[in-house]
C-alpha cells in the first residue's frame, strides 16, 4: 500500500509534504504554506519560541477537518487545531511540524434554543460575537476570559474567566461536543439533555484536552437569561489579605456574586494610567452583581457590610452600562496596561489556583518573591475561585532576565502546589506547564492520562507534545 | 509464578475461591461468604435477577480495598464496589461472581474546610449523615436523590436528585477523588482548588463510571452555606403541559429555584393516601426557594405570577421546617407510596431526561402509553432539568406482565432518545440500560468508551458487565 510504504520510507517532514500535496488536491486554496501565515498560527502570546506548522488549512466545514485528520492519520503526521490564537502556554505550537487546522472560518451559530437555554455553535465562533447574536433574544453566554477567544479554544483549554465564580467554567457549561476523532470519524459526546448518567463522560474528557484527543467541530453550550439588573462596584482594601478575607466571607455567606476580581496596587496603578481611571492605588476588588433590582441592591449592601468589617470600602458603584463597560474593559486590559511598565519587555501571563483559604498567603508570598527578585509583575485574580494571574514583564532576549522569569514561574507553581492548589486554573498545560504534570498529579495518575492518550490517539498525531508525552 | 499458573489452569470460580482464601488470610473476619450477605449485596431494588458475588469484604480502610483489588488483579477475578445498595439498574450485581467490596464501614468525614466550602469524606458516608454533621457549621451538601445513598455511590452513578436544578449534579460537586486503580495503586484525581486546566479531567471520568474504572475511596465535595431563608411551595396545575411550561418560564426568567418537582395526578393521589396530605389530585409542582428573606419572597411571588398566567396556583407555602420536611418526605416517599396501588407488585423505578422544551410532550406521550398498555405507573420528575421518573408496578413473576413492563421501558427510552434526550438522567446504566448505549451514543463513541475501559482496566476486573462490554 502506498501509505504504508510512504510511512516506513519517508521522514516526518517528507510525510508532512505528502499530506500537503494530498490536501491541496482535495481542498485547494484552503491549504496555505506561506511562512508568515504558518508563523502567525504558532504561538504568538507567549514567551515560548515560535514553532510553525508545515501548512495551515482553513477549514470551512466538518468534512474539511475530517479530510485533514484522515490524511494526517494515513501518514502519521501531527495535526494541530487553531481557534483564535489567544492561548498562553504554547498550545498551538507545532514542535514536530505537521498541519494546523484553522477553525476560524467555521463560525456559524447553528441553533439557539431559547426554551432550553442552549445553543449549538461551530468552534470558530468567538465569545463576543456569540453574545452579540444572543442579545436580542435576552440570552447570554457568561464565560469571559478577557481575550475574544473562540468557543472551540475555550472548550479545549477548560477556560473560565471573570464570571466563573457564579456561572462555572467550560467544564460546567458545555452540554455536548461534536468531535473529529484521530481516525477522522465524527462522534457526538452527549445529547442536549441537561444531565445524563449514561456512560463515561466523554464531554468532560475532551473539554480541557487541548486538541490532543480529537478536534472539536461543534459545541452545545448552556445559556442564561440576561439578568434584569446588573450592578458593578469597585472596593478598595488596606491589604491583599483584607481583600481575600472579604472574598471568603462573601462566598461563605452565599452572596451570589457574578464577578469578584482582585487587582493588586501595582495593577491598579497601571490600570489608572492606561484606562484613565482615578482609583486609590491599593489592593482593590472589582465586583459585579446579577439579579433582580431588589436582589442586586441587597447583594451589594451585604457585600459592603462584610468589606467594612475588614477595613475595606467604601465601594464605588457603576450601574450604567457604559460605566460598567469602562470598568471591565480596564480589568480586561490589564495585560495591555502592564506593557508601559517596562518598555520593550514582553508580558508573560501565568496563572495558578489554590484553595481560597490559602489565597491571601499565596498572593503575599508571590508579591514578596516579585520584590526580592526585582521583577515587574502586577497581580490580578479571579479570587472567588482562588485563581490568580501575574503578568511578568520579561526581556526574553536577555538570557539572565529570561532565566529569572522562568525561576519565578517555577517557584509560583511550586508554591501553589504546596498549598494544595493546581499549576493552572484556566490557562492550560500546553507546552509551558508539561513539566508540572508529574509533581501535580503523581506518576500513577499521569500514567493513566498517558494510557488514555495512547488508547484514543495511538498514532500520537493529535497536537503531540502537549499535556502528556507518550 | 503461582499466580500465572493459577490463572491459566483454574476456572473463574476456582480463581475466585483462591482470592477468597488469600483475603481471609490477609483480612480475616472482614471477609464474609454466607449466602444471605452475598445476596443482600447483589441488587435488591430492581427487577433484575439477583446475581450474588462469591464473597463480600467489609473494607475498613484504603489498604483493605487495595488488598482486595490486588488479589482480584492477580487472579483476574471481578471486583464490585458497594456503598448503600440503593442503585436501580443492577450496578452491584455480580454476573461473573467475584468479590464485592462493601465500603459502608469506610464512613469517616476526614475534613470539613469551612473557609473553602469543601469537605473530604470516605465513600461509605451517607448523604443524610453528612448533612447532620455539617449542620452545626452552617453548611450543607445539597444533592438529594431521595434514598439515603452513600457519597461514593452517588459519585459513581453521577447522581443528582431534587436540588440539581440549582446546585448541579455530582459531576459539578465533586472536586477531587482518591481512587484505587485496577492494579491496586492509589491515585488522586485533582487538588482541592476550585478549578483547574491541568490535564485530562480524571475526576469527571470516574464520576459516573459505576466502579468500572476503579474504586473511589475518598471524595472531596463542594459545600454550600445553609441558606438564610428557605420556603417551600405546592402549586397545582390544570395539566402537565401547563406545569412544564411554567417550569420553562421559571428557568428562563432566571428565578434561582432550588427545587422544582412535578408529580402527576396519579402520584399526587398516591402521596395523599400514603403521606396523609390533602392535595388537589391534579398535576402539581413542589418547589423550594433558597436565599435571603427578601429574595425568597421575591422568587415565590415571581413564580406565582408565571404559574397564574398558565392557569396554575394558587400555591400553598410551607415555611416552617417541619412543614417543609413533611412535604419533601412525601416527595421522597413517592416510591413507597406507589406500592399500595397494586398490592403484591414490585415497584420498578426508571428515569429518562430530555431537553426541557420536549418535557411536556414526552411526559404526555408516556402517560398515554401507560394508559393504553393498562399499566400502573405514576410519574414524578426533576422537571427543572427535563428529568422524570416513572414508578412502574410490575408483577415480575408473571412473564406476560414482565414482558409488558420491559416493552414499556424500551418505548420510554426510545421516546426520550428520539426527542434528543438521554436514556438515563441520574440512575445510570448498570446492567439494565446497557442495551441503550449503542442507540444513544453510536458505535464510534461507544468504541471510544470501550477503548478507555480497555486502557484503564485491561484485565476487565472492575465491575465487569456494566456500562460497556469489552
């Protein structure tokens, strides 16, 4: 057989070229091999080196994805799914070359089921566009990682973001997936029923698998009614500890906050400058309350009482939509606001997540590390979940600076693990955090993950070199 | 090697006896082989025939479970985990014999972390006892399947129950698991962090796996603060359709109802007789609202308005704890209340779950089927999730009656699948619903589940003959 012969006699690069030839015949202009496009499809928002694929295929339908996967399976060539390129740990790099499947043209909203509060979308739909389309129907999809990520990418990294404290993460909001498997078959992981006990939870296995088990080509998402009333607030605190303790008290007392975000004083200063705010430059919580008019007021009042007991406040409220937008834009622009802090340096965002009882301690130790190592690294966090980010300004071309940055990130993860936390709350493993899989999970659990990968992708063609090495 | 020799030369039953001898030497009085105990550990709450294991081991610690699994692995003998025996689809039957591990003595609450709103428990802790222990700390674990199930069993069947509409299912409320793998190793699936993107979601893979991939020996659960105010209500409706449409409107308008349960008129009549209630014998919703005093009133008022628009109401409220308890006891006693409807018959509970937009239609078609087939089968449902149960009264000793019951259940599942639903919302697959795995998931997805089972349990010793056959 031609393929078997090809496989045994050709190098990986030659096989990749054979795949490209076959795909050009099948998919024509959708196959692009120019270096600029290939480099743009390898990782751009990370400190990791750019490792471009051998070609990019702009898929327009499930059949296109199947064609790519089948060709790659026949020649045992890597295939890497690409959504919007907003991942942060090298998820879309192509360390072994192969074919990148760009899913951004698969951006149709296939169904919005208002009675069932769900929708079915293609993976290239971005979260902002989805919400624009849903608005007229009084519905929204709450997950908000800041960047205008694609829904497929959000599912693949088990994304969460600012609203997760109330609405959960992608794990909680994906009802079902359509997936192209490593042999090019299409499966559906679940029905549209809200819950099921019918067999292994394939949905949750693909969510967060970063394209290493299959390529997501359709997502059924839970939706929510746009709340009748929304109110945002900014509340300053004398210390990170006071802010974190207020968060704990808020969650414990059952106030259903929709967002509760920490900005440390360094970040507040940066945001003041970037977003032209006039906030007190002290640890600050940004909050949002969703509900009825009455309940939103009640939530805000109760939060205010808890904050005051711990020396926080008074809160400044933003009730008008445009005021709220400005506030959350400032929060989302945290990444950009940090760039002027060290001109010429690259901003490297990293995240960890700890049990909330250890959050203040973890943030404070991290801030001490930042200071002692002479780094610039503001802290922002989805503190209701115990999840925080530091945006480290690194001169990646200076080996000493880069080494220091890597040491800092290693210490950050080790600190989180020592406190019973995880190496990443929402960014994912990609290439950047593979080295922490063993300390986090232990050899036996890691071996189970490897056995799953081997069973589901025996040729190791799906985004190889990410999450687990087999 | 002794074991290898044993394996090749001995029958399964002989190997099982060899395991029992070894375990008696290791675990002494914890190993029980009397028929009564063995039969009591095979399924008792189902229409399926009782298939007892060859022995029951009353495990008292993780090491005991490891000892059983290692012995069973060495001799390739089945091992079946047992919690409280409340499963409904033959999950704990032993069709190939082997060893049942009774986990009911592993019933310690290992930690309650009030700041983190979580706890760590052994699998034999029952949900009622857990809540008794938590009450003094102002916390509760909301999942409530009616029966006083064990937490390990609830995790293994991906249980949900009456509170799932607000608080989610076990999938959403298990943070981490400690699992004895088929080789007798112990792994931890996740940290106590509220969320993580670090690799494959092993937690969600074991939740709902019904003991076919490993035995859960420790569960970390999310907890919630006991709501400041709780109010329950009973609301009669002119039709099932009106009740279902009110549920849809309630969910759509974002009323965070904690429970919303449908009882059809047959069930209301049975419950009136059994629980000495005086409800109008018409389709009825039982509801519960959780929140602050203000918000509970507001929720109830808004629900009342929606119900009235669809011809429902007026609601009768139960605010005092003892009134509420009586109401929910009546709901939970639905199973028992049905027994007098056909004396001598066995009550067979089955469940399906459909997108909520199809619920009224599915319930009505099912009621028509019940009538046309001349069956007795009241309907109750967790209608906020689109999940409903019928309790079919069957004379299992009458072949004709039994055949009719099986036909009815087959038609029920086929109806749910045709409406985009699932063969089981919360009871699980066990033995009873294995035949629906193929129509529900399709051959390719089912083959992926089989490949996972083969990879994780290559000797097929973990609860074989359940979920998937390999």
